[in-house]
C-alpha cells in the first residue's frame, strides 16, 4: 500500500494474537484527511482490537502503523492523544471521582502558575472552556462540578464525546459512541460528528447502527473473524450488501484468498 500526502492513517499487516487466538490478522487500512470511515462487523470481528492497536492501548503482534506521515509505536492512549488522536472508547475512559472540567483537561491541564511539582492550575479557565465546549456540542450537563460517578450513563457518554470535540485533533476515533444513548442524546452525538466533518477532521466510527453508518460516513470497512473482508464506498453499496459481508454470505474478490 502506497501512502499519499493526503493519507492521515495507514496500517500495513496489522496483527494481534492473544495466545493462540488470532483477534486481528493482516489488517491493511487507509484513511484520508477529512474522510469519515465506518468500521462494522459482528461482536468479536476484530473492530475494537484494531482500534486498541492504533491507540496504544495494546501492543500489536506485528505490522506497521503510519500516522500523519510518520511510523508510530504508541506506548499508550495518552501518547496517541498527544500525537493528535482523540478516542472515545466503549468504556469511556473517564475518571469517576473527577468532575467534568477535570475530565476534559485530564493530562492537558491549564497552568496558572508553573511551580514545578506544585504548579497551580487555572480552574476558572478550564471551567469556562468546558462550558464553551458543552455549548458548542449542544451537550447539556446541569452541573459541571458534579463528579462523573454521579451522572447518568447518557451524561457520561456525552462528556466523553465533548472531550473529544473540545480539542482540535488530527484524527477522531469513536467506538460505539451512541450504543447506550437515547434518541435525543444520539442526535447530539451525530451532530458533533457532522461538525467534525464540516471542520475537515477525519473520523473512524465503529458502529452497529446501519442507519447511522449510512448517514454519517464516506466509506465502510467490514471486519469478519479478525480480517478486513470489504472496503465499500457508501454510494456504491447498501445495508443488505454490508450485512452479507458481515455474515460471510458475500466475500469481496480482492479479499477472497484471506477470508
């Protein structure tokens, strides 16, 4: 796979084994700047495993990851975030005992006075930036000083989404961002995704919601049994076609030998 100047993320032969289990096998993937791509597949197909290798949550068994023109080997999610990858994981990765501003700025605190290990944080600035972010993303949190532990599942998810949308990133990854949300909260998240598209920020969306996939992305990647089995332009496929690849009823010619 040859990487062009407009490619923000590329993986070559990305593979992950858990003992004898091949959770991900030779995943070749490419995402262009400004492009929104959906990753779909049954539970256990390798979707979340793929994201965990990219973001450094786990270390890959083999393969290469190139991000923004450079080969990368992230040792953890914080390192990936510092490089410009914002991720909303299924488990949200929020700190339960911290409030909304502390969660949004965790690892990126605004310093008022830099006194080394005893630096004073600018809580006023972080609270204002948090409120601005929630307003921008239309996320409604009655009291941002509440700890995450005291919030509903929907509110927690929206805080994670707002954190992703707060900082200008080179790439946003969302792993089932609306799975636990109601209709109104889902609409808010989808509006955030559309805003990212308008701003030219590339996005990888993992979702089981076929309506959502076809509403929000440019291209659809299908995983099955740890392998990529289809790479489809939205305009050239439909829900039945995608489901056929997910179930194995249909296999793309270019992937047939590996399926």
